[in-house]
């Protein structure tokens, strides 16, 4: 049993699934049986749909077990470790056993996520064992100039992974060109869409990569201080960030004369945000750090000229910074080999919605959406038909099934009406109502509007009112043109990216699914049978047994009939609550 490694994924999603209990139970067994194994914890590897996960590495290979419970983990210990018989039925990834789940990890190119699920994020030594802090040390030992560092980032083709896609090297160059003595580098870890799960997972799983990226940026731009702006709802990420910062200070990697270089002074602090979606916009984020209400301001001046405390500042998001050390260490061409002409490298996506394998994946730019959804995500469950994907977070656009050949790059995605965003990818199947989807996302962006712009504050409210009316059967055909006109005005006249992109879900669903809007308005029907006020329930005479269950659960006494006789629904009394449909044991109630 020598040289056996047991690893439990303990990130936020793993903990929510019970990973902490699995780890504690394994630790008890290892101590009680005095097993000669190394038991450690790491953060999530991204396979959220199979958590809790337990990895066993022995002399024969690597085995990742999924859907673990304390009892199943004990069974794995007994069979795999003591009897040397891996339990194949629980293996979700292995270099020794074929599994349908292997593609989820094997088809990825993990650069930003390279250490997630591999190292213990609370131990700086493990980060260093995986080439951690080697990039900044090579910069210092070779005495690379600001120009050389920034040119490497520019040559790599790395663009901001927070959604805007602005070239990172060029952004750094603007800040470096400012001759001010005091400068800031800020890490935006506050994006509030599904892609923010990626930021949180990176901070939980590999916080030192983000710190090292910021240190390299500080060296390149001449920054004297750094701030990581992280929403307070991410307690584990904040905890591990603070541990990493403390460890880096103890090692001399942060503070005065860091890495033993005289005059290289740089420190990092964590600022906890309140979780406002608008603070994903850099000027609103800066205002929040300064203790002001998180509201965007006009640009220019841009943060590179006047940012935090009116000093030159550079803002990058978590994924962007996590790529930096790898690029410096492996070279610009190694990163640029992935992707397309204008979109280089890899992109992390958070797969969610109607998909078999939900979680985090990192894929090369240029891969098609179809490959992401079907090959890595395993397609749509229950043999349902894929209808669309919503890409770019709450203010992203909906891309229909017939455009799933679209390449994952900034230009191709933007051409569909969607945005790359920070990486949220929500899959929708045939049972999804696209009008309701538009209403749902617009409701979110309306609530998250800071209220500064009339077009965003009032315009999104008016659009939501129209959408709500359509889903309730009160819409008129002119509403579609009103939505289009309002959407374009909001995009054109809003101050920040939240307002400018808020109408995207509405505009794209009208563009690709106009027939569903017309069905809601003209036919007063919801084709996906989702919008309650447009549903019509009928009892199927040939299937009704007269059991009376439907009549008993109906809150308005709309269902009548004698026991063992066919029942009937009074449509004037029916409030479309669906209780009869849910409770019928004989599929005797239809909904249309």
C-alpha cells in the first residue's frame, strides 16, 4: 500500500455535495487502520456533476471515483487499497479504465485550470512544486525589462477573459506608459453571472497563480499595490486567498524588496464586495473599493490614466491573471498555438442548465459550441432535443441549435448577438420557453441596474413589463417592435456594459425564436408549456379512472366528477396551477 495518494476535492461545490464528510470519514479510517497512504484535500477539478470526488493514485495508475459518500469511500478503501481491486462501477476517469466520462477531462486544454484539483490550495509548497513562482523568478533573474514582459503578453494574444476581450498586453502597456510613482493593479473577482463560478473555483483551487499573475503585472507596469475585489458570498475563496497572501508574505514574495530585489515593493489586499453585478464594470468596481456606491462613470479618463484613488490602475479578471505565469514560463508561442487568428489560447466555461455533465471546462479557442456541449458536456439529458445555449451570463445572448457550429472566439460569438462574457454557458432543451428565458434574464439585469442611466433604469423595467404581459397572454403584436426599439436604445445610450448588453437575451430570442413570441401573442399559447397563464388543462377521457385525486388537490374546485367516472375541468374556474397534472397517476391530464 506504499506510495498511494488519496485526494478529496473540497471546493464550494464539493462541500455542498458532502465532500467534507467524505474526507473526515477517510481520515478516521486511515488513522484507525494505520494505512500507509497520503490523504490530502484539493479544490474542485471541475467535474461538478459527479461530486464528491475521490482520487486514488497507486502504482498501477490514477482512478477518479465519483458520487462518493462516506460509505462508498470506505468501500473503495477496502476493495481498491486492501484487495487491490478497483471498483470500476464508480470510476469516472482513469488512465487504466475506459469511461464515458473520460472525455470531460481528456478533451480539455487546462492552462488557467492547470492546478485546480491537483494541488492543496492552502499549501504554498505544493504550488511551488508545480512550477509556482518560477515565472516571476525567471523575470527577475534574467532582468527582463517592462517592454519584454509586456511584449510577451502581447505576442501570446491573450485577451481579457472578463468579457470585453480587450488585448491584455495593450492594457498593461497603457498603464506602464504612465510615469506616475504610485500605481495599482486590481483583480476583478466579482463577476455575477454563471461564469463567476469559474472565478470562484480558480481562487479556491489555485490562489497563488492569481497572486503570481498580479506580481508579474506589477513588475511590468510599475504597480506598487494590488487589490483583489471579491464578493463576500465566496467565503472559501476569500479564506484561501488570505492564506495564500499570508504565505507569500512570509516567503518574501510580497511586501518590501520582494524576492530579494531592492526597490521591488508590492503588496496585495483583499477587498470584499457586496456582490453587485454592476461592480463587474471596472469603474463601478473602483468606486466600491473607495467606499462609494458601485456606479460606473464616464470614460475617459480611463483607469490606466486615473483609476483607484485617482492613480493609474489596471484591472484584469481572475482567469486572465491565472494565465500570465504559464505564458511567461512557456512562452508566447506556446499559448498562441491554441485558438484562432484573433482569439488565442483557451477559455474556461461553466456548463449549466439542461446538460448531462455540468461543471467547469477549459477548451481551446476556435472549438465549436457543438463540441463543447456534446463532447465535453455529454449533450442534453433524457433524449431531449437541444434548443439553444445562452452564452455570456445574464446579459448574454441565446444562440439557437442551428448555429451550434459557431466557433468559440470573440468575433464569431459576437456575430450571433451573444457575448463571450466571463464564461457562463447555459444549455436549454425543447421544453424551454424562450420568451420566459428572456423575461428571466431581463428581470435579473433590471434588478442589478445601479439606476444611474435612464435608459437602463427605466428601459429595462419597461421591457420587463412587456415581456411579462406576453407570458401572461396580454401581449399584442406591436409589443415585439416595441421590445426591439427599446432594446436598441438601451444598448446605444447606456453608460456601462451592463446596460449596453442587458437587452441581448430579448433581442436574440426575437431574432431566432420570433415564432414563439407570436404564438404567445396571437394564439395565446406557450409552445413549451411553461407560461402558466397560457396553459390549458384537459382530462383525457380514455385514461381517467375516476380516482378523484385531481379533484381533491384542485384549490379552486374546478374539477368535478363521481368516483370511478370520468372527471371534467371547468375552464372558467381553472387557474392553471398544475396541481392536477402533477398528482395524476394515470397520465390522464393533458397540458397544451
